[in-house]
C-alpha cells in the first residue's frame, strides 16, 4: 500500500506542477501576444495616417489642360454667343499667362 500511495502522491505533484507551468506559460504568451497586437495596431494606424495625405494629393492636383485646346474651346463659346468679346479677351489672357 505504501508504494501505491507514493505513486498517487507523485502523480499529483507532477500534475500540479504541469498545471502551474502550463498556466504560467499561457499567461506569458497571452501578454506577449497582446503586446504584439498593440504594436501591430500602432503600426497600422501610423501607416494609415501616412497614406492619407499621399492619397489626397493626386486628387487635389488637376491635370494640366492644353492651352491650345482651351483657346479653341473659348473661341467656340465666343462664336456661339456664350462669351462676349471682353470675356473672351480676359479668359484668353489668363490662358496665355499660365503658359
């Protein structure tokens, strides 16, 4: 009977130690993963903030319009009577000044 009792006690000690070690490892890994997730979230937020101005810049910059085509469009509007001679001259001066 003493051998059986010793075997049961040894099994209980081993099981208790294994449970304690397992719990400690689990807590340590959970803390490590939580830190890693927090760092990943910070990096993702920083990358998002860095991308916002870059994404907005191309939308703000209008493509350069061909001055010759712009003058042709203004002449067509003048011929249709949409623009007066003074308006045409003012717009033409703006187009020529921008080139």
